[in-house]
């Protein structure tokens, strides 16, 4: 959406898109799919997940592109933390105990402080509070509601060093797990900052059961913490996650797996991976000013590369 997005300059070609809330979003996506004979559209942002899923049938009918996205019912559950909790409980799967604001007093009596307060629909730790007493809990609830959000209250799972983000890919029919790989992680600003691929099978198997119960078809990301030997799930992202590149380096390339299944119609299973530690850090992309100005003004031609000669 922005000429200042570093990713625009990392590929062979770059294209600016309008916001998914704009009326010309569909036309812009379809035009790009047709221009480059796109085979698959991978969704990388939460903001585009629902719009592209809703538009998928039109895009696939009018272009050669396949939109890689989960079914709409799976998205509606996975993107809503309360519906996620209800799904987990109804299927007997370990979950972080949760409640809604009207039942907060009974919840606090049972679980005590601290507790987690966050919006039912959010991502990247946006709007997350760890409340240590009643005043902080009320402040968090009012803050979320004041911004138009609906809060959910969850038990605070101890041991931040036992938090996992697990990537699962499901076949196009949703009946088979093609891959799963768990990453123990440390967070900074809501993103995975330090990643440890260690091979914790209990976390992987739990995530696989959750993804299947969700009814996913394609990529599903499960977030959990180990608590008393159980992998308690507190969030589902029904998409490729930002830790996807780390899994690819470890040997589980999730976009490639899903592409080969849904577009090339190959039977794929990838469960072997190497153990490693991923350490993320700041980096820069340098772009000539004239290239940035051309991107901002929309004068770059489709066949021209945004990639600077010295990149």
C-alpha cells in the first residue's frame, strides 16, 4: 500500500495496491494477477485475509490465480479469540481459560491476578494488557471498549519462556496434516524475536488436533504455552505467520507445500526438519530516491524491476 514498504523493493517486480477497504481493491488485485499470469495469491496480512477470501471465487474465475486462504467459517473462528476458546473447549482441547466481561468477577475469584485482557479480534499483541489488580483490569476493559473493541479475559499462563508458535499445513480437503513444526519463541513488540526450533512433539501434536478441529484447508498458525505439561492454546491465526521464514530455513517451507498441494495437485508430506536457533535483528533496504519517487507516483512500468543494481 505504501512506497515506503521495504518489501516492495525486495522482489523482481513491485506493485502498489489500494487499501482492501477501497472499492477498487478487487480490480487492482485482478489486474496484477492477469498482468503477471499469477498462479497463486498468498495472503500476508490480517487486513487482507477476509477481503481476499470473500473475493477468492471471483479472482479464481476471472484469472489464472488460486487464492491461498482457509474457508470462511475457519477464518471467522480463528480471528475471534472467544470463538476460538469455544471451539477448543467443545472439542476437549487444552485452552487458556477465558471469559467475557460480564463474568469477570467470578473468573478472578477462580484464577486470581494477573490476568490477560485483550480484544477478541486483534493481532501482534495489539491492545494486550496484563492486569495485576481490579483497577488495572477495569482500565484495560475500558481502553479496549473505548476504541470500539470487544474484550476477552484470559488466564495468565506463567513461564514466558515456554511460549510456542506452531505452523500446521492441511491438505486442500482438510483431512490430512501435510506438515507441522513448533517454534519456542521470545517476543518483542508482539513479534517473534528469538526462535528455537527444538522438536517438542507434544506441542506439535496438540497444534495438529487444533488445526483439524478448526476445519482449516492450508496454513494454520497455533499459539500456545506449556502449562503443567499441557500445550494450552490461546490464539489461532488461520494464515501463514510471520515466523514462516524461520520454518522454511529449518526445512519446512509452508508456502511451497501448500502451493504444490493446492495448485500443482501433488501429494505432499514434510515432517523432517533441522533443529536451529533463529536470531532476528534490524536490517535496511537501500533504494535510489528516483526509484522511490517512481513507485510513489505510479510511473514504474510493469516490466521494470524495482530492484536496485547494487542490492
